[in-house]
């Protein structure tokens, strides 16, 4: 489990246990047309993170209306989703314009879990 959040200074860091821990603590929710939202505690600082996951990408031509939403297709295979802590907590030493504690990890989203 993460150490006390107050003790965490900003540091761009990862650890092998971050991904597996997030797989057990984050929840994947549908977020409408835009895709999904992964929510849960950061594996390093423990603050809540809400990470948007884009399920679909559409290409269009200038002047052409967008595709109907009924034509959306989701990937058939498992996805590896790179993630970073985007918490709103205070972390000393964080560069201006950044969010989170600096932790990053990858998460495997199994096909059918959306």
C-alpha cells in the first residue's frame, strides 16, 4: 500500500508493483461518447486519480460531418494503457504546470472489461 501522501515529494518514478496494484484498486467506468474513465488511488501517494481512457479515434475531412456514433468499434485485443498520477494533492517540488506526484505505470485492460 502507498506510504502516507504527506510524505511524498514530486518524483518521476515507477515501480514493478504499481501496475498490478492499480489493477486491483482502480474502477473502469463508461464516460459517454468520449470513452471510459479509470478511477482509484495512486499506487505511490494514495490520492484519488481519474484517468480518461480514449476508446475510439475518428478521422474526418475538413467540411465533412462526423461519423455516426453507432459506427464506433472497440479494440478486439487487450490494451496496454500508460498512466500517470494526475491527483490534485500537494507534492513539494512539483514543477509548475504539472499535476500528480510523478508516479507512472502501465495497466493491461482486458478485452471485455469495458
